[in-house]
C-alpha cells in the first residue's frame, strides 16, 4: 500500500474535505463515449417543468390566434378603422424587440426570473387590453403583452434546449407543436364566439387565470441552476447597446411597413425616413456585433456555417408564410364567404388540425432517422404547392376543395415547423444553445411582424383598386378598408355584394402570390442545408438544480481501485472513482471500497 496518494489535486494542509461535484450526465457521456450518449432518465421535476413550458406555449398561441377572428368586431367597437393593423403589429413588434434581450438576461440572471417577469408583463398587458376604452389603450396593452410574449417564446425554446439533447428533442418539439396547434385551432372559434355572443374583451380576460397557472408552475418547478456573480457583474454580461440598436431598428422598419400605403403613401417622408433609418440601424447593429461587442447579442459564430445560416433564413420565410396565412384566412372567410366570426374560426380547422400531427411526424422522424434535410425539402415543396393553390380560391369555391388546400398546406407547414430547428443547432456546440434559440425566436417573431404588415399593405392597396367606387367612397381616407368593410358585406344588395366579395378574393389572391415568392426563397435556402450528426449532450451549466445533488460521491465500479482525493468542485475529469472521508494530509493512505 502506497504511503502517499498518487492523485492529490489542490492540496492544502489541514484542508477540509471537499466532495467532487460531478454531473451524472457527464459520467454517462464518459462511459458511453462522446458519440454514444445515453438517454437521460427524466423524473417528476423534468415533466413538471415541461408542463410549465407547454402551458406558456398554449397561452401565447391562444392569444395570437384568437384575436384576428374578432378584429372586425374590435375595430367597429373602438372606431379603429385607421389603426387596426397595429393590434397585430404592436404585439409582434414588441415581442421581436424584446426577444434578444430576454435571451441575454436569462443567461446573466437565470431562466426562472426572466420567465416570471415575462408572465407578469403578459398578465398586465392582458388587463389593459381587456379594459381598453379606445384603440390607443388597446395598442398599448398589446405592446405590453408582446413584451411578455417575447420572453415566453424565447425562454420556452431555450429551456427545452437546456434540458433535452438534440438527438432526443424531436418528440418534445412535436409535443410543444401539438400544444401550439391545439391552441391555434381553438383560438379562432373562441375569439369568434366571444366577439359574436359576449364581448371581444373576454379574449384578453381569459388570459388572466391561464397566466396565473403558468406563473405558479414556473415558481414551483422551474429550478434550473442559477448563474453566479454579483448583480453588477451580471449586468455587464448584457449587450445593452446591441439590444437597443436592434430594438430601435426593428421598430422603425415595422412602423414604415405598417403605415406605408395605408395611413400614408409609400413615397412620403413618413414612410421612407423610418424605413431608411431602420435599415441603417440594422446594418450598424451587425457591424457593432461583429467588431466591438464584448458580450454580443448575436455571436457571429452562429452564422459561421452554411447549414445554420440556411436554417435561420428558412425560419424567417416559414414564419412569414405561416403567420400571414393564419392571420388572414379568417378574414378571407368572413369577407368572401360571409362567414360569422365563429364560422370563420371553424373553417380554419383544416389548417390548424393538420399542422400539429405533421409537426410531430417531422420532429420524431428526424430523431429516428437521424436526418433532417429530407423533411425540410419535402415540407417546402408541399408549402409551395399549397400556397399556390390558395391563390385559386374564389367565393364560389366548393368546400371540399378549399378544405383540401388547407390540409395540404398544414402538412407542409407542420413538417417544417419542427424540422427547421435541427439544421440550426446541429453544427453548433451546446454552449451556444441559448444564443442560437434566442436568434431563432427573434427571426420567427420578426417574420411574424413582417408577414402581418406586408399582408395588410398588399390587401389594403389591392382593395382600393378593386372595390366598386361607390362602395369605397363611404370610407374616409386613412381607413383600412379590409376590416372596415367586412361588417357591411352581409347587408349589401346584389350585385354589389358579389362585386365586393370578388374584389376581396382577387386581393387575397395577390397576398397569396406574394407569399409564393417567399415559398421559393424558403425552398432554395432549404436546398443549401447539409446533413450533420445530431449531438447527444446538453449544456451542464443549465441542468436541473437540486440541493441534494450539489455534491456527489464518485465511487469506483466493482473491480477497480479507489483513491482518496481532494478535488475542487470544478474538477469533473476523474479517471478513477473516489470518495472523500475526512481531512487529508499528504500521508493519507489509499482505501479500498
């Protein structure tokens, strides 16, 4: 028996015994090899956290999809014909502007505090919207809601990435997509039912108990490891200038796109100045991030490979298409089919109820086959065909035909919905999960803003040139005809009613054709993706925390020698099992277990 241990790290005389802090996941990785990760066992804590994430996803999706169906009623009630587009744009704009900062704050201060703050903002915004007395108050409430939604969306993606290796993530992404799709399916008829039979205000009031439930789940169960350091040190980790640049630039571009062609002409200074300043600001943001930011909001190594870059681009194009279709399909049904708000929501079921299973298939198939490129290619081909078919819809289109178009489009949108995350994350180390998912959610949310505003601008300008002059004359300048006209359509006499419905169908056809251009761009960028092996580890810095597991004893497997070793808690690389039993000196003897 040796008189001196062969392994003594960081020894100091009379040192109190220190237990080596060891991650069970790291042990699994070492025993199985880096390329053969073992699936993590998931207990009650994991499933409770995942449930909390699902509740927040449900909350965000329900709010997003229930409002469009009720918009004509909201506009009529609050006399908001000239500013209706801001009901959607303010929400998505605030979410997009807040997303990068929420990711940075969660890295500096921890996941739980940021999710809690986001839920509080969403709660306050819902109160403001539910009690709004005019459009200005409603838009202010939607802005506060959007800030909360941005944090909810970003942290939902980040937390899932923290806890689940990419190789195993397909099923869980499919489950969250099921939750999202279920909420988006019931959202339109719920919004229509409130608008038609009670009050549109209950769309926002129903968020309050759901937000409270989500908040309680987060407080009770979202116990991830917390970053160390003082508040001052944590604040220095946040890229404040970069976040301010991207938020201001995003706002300027969105303001220009929302007002252009609706409130003011596209060539007016009120449109061009914010548009140009916003684009310059975005360029300045990327230059600053690449050269001077010490803690960049968007680390450029996220875009250092072709596959991740293609993934971000397809995310943007996919979200533009999906959001525009989900937002404007109920408007199409109300205008062209004279559907009630409830009926318009039900008519959207063909789309909503196919996205969910297709998303699950896309995610699970990527895990089972360990491939994600075919799913993205197939999904984009289907999306392109489905969007092209939408442009053929007319007021007299048979039900079977437009339902079939919806189902086909839902399959394509669903498959890409989950498949697009794999090419983004596969080339990147797990330490970049938070930054990568923050940029992913920013791309998706900014695209939602872009889709709603572009759709509004195209529809408004097309209607002005297609609606009968006598009908159009009753709406003052600056009023968004697309929403102001819908409540009048069922009461119009023939042939004016048919002419107005045909004008809406032709105008919506132009919107779908604009989306078709984004479909081709999405298909092209999907073709640039490469197949890269999915990694099987998570970032241990954000594992589940447990007071009982802060320190662990590492004991050698049977048949292997054991040494008594003092290790700093940061030392994780152990070649032999060890157990600490008391103060050490250089003369402590090895012990067998």
